[in-house]
């Protein structure tokens, strides 16, 4: 992931590659004033690293803010926040948490669920949401039959729909580019707040991406920096 520091904010963007836990420790050591971690958009990535980052965020008492599409491993890190917020968004259709089960990374088992990983994910979600999440809903996204099966959780206030629904479950067979809130099953009666995934109703204002400095690199670096641009 790309780390950018703006005052008390640490902005994260991109795929979780595996070096992020070490980079987070170095970033916090060099920028002691950080109190907020902003997730600007991530397709997910390495789950082990995501747990370690989430735990460090939790243990440091940091606030987390979702400011873009946050998939899979990104949600694990986001849940580490002591207080968890949506950003104040101009395009709320691109502001969501996307939860799903864990999958094997072995080339020969890519389409097989990682059973042990799902047990760990269940425990983490239950712990961080204070047990507020509906058990049947938790088991549904944990037990998705496809990698692309996800529970999408939008801000119910900023993405106002006539039906009042802000959560949708996609089976992973929908047309590419389809909007979850149009193409997927509506999950009524719940939202980000009642599930405990977002804990504060304050929509945070954060530094615009265009005003962020260049990505942070520690004074002594031993990381494998990603070549991808997100």
C-alpha cells in the first residue's frame, strides 16, 4: 500500500502487499502525532498483514475513516479503529466497506475457502463490532461460494435510496461494473451502525488526495515497494 502523512492523518491506498505492518510501525515512530488512519481505496490483499495492522491500530487507539472502496483485507484493518467513521463524501456511491470470507492463496487452491482463516475472521469481526453484527449475515458473507461474493455496506445517510437500504449482498455472478446497490440483493433492517462496523455518526473531513504529500518512506528502508499505480 501507499502511505501518505498529512498532519495527524495517515492515508493508505492500494493493495495490501505484506510489508504494511512494518511500514506502519516505522510511520508511527517517525510521526508521533498521527491519530487517524484514512483508507482511501483498497482491493484487499494479504490477510495476515491486515490483522497485524488492525491490531496495531487498535492497540494505538487510532481513529479509522473509510474514504473510498474498502474491500476484504481493508475492512480487517478498518475495524481496528477505536472510533470508526465514514468520510464526508462527494461521491457516496464509491464509499463502502466490502466484506467477504477468506480464500486460499495457493495457485492450485485459489477457489477453495481458507477454513482456518474464516474462523479467525469471524472472531475478529465479532470482537470489533461488539457482537452487534447479525449472526446469519456474518455467516453468509463468511461462507460465500465465490471470491467475488461480498457484503457491501454503504453510508445510509450519504447514499440515500428511496427504499432506505444501504447494505447489499452480491453473489459474485453479477455483470462486471454493475453497481451493488442496483444489481445485488437488498439487505433491509440493518446498516453500518447497527452492525457495529462504523461506530461514529460524524462524517469526517480529511485532507483531499490532491493535497497529500508524496508517499512516505522511512529513513532506513528495507521494503519491497509495489510497482502498481492505483
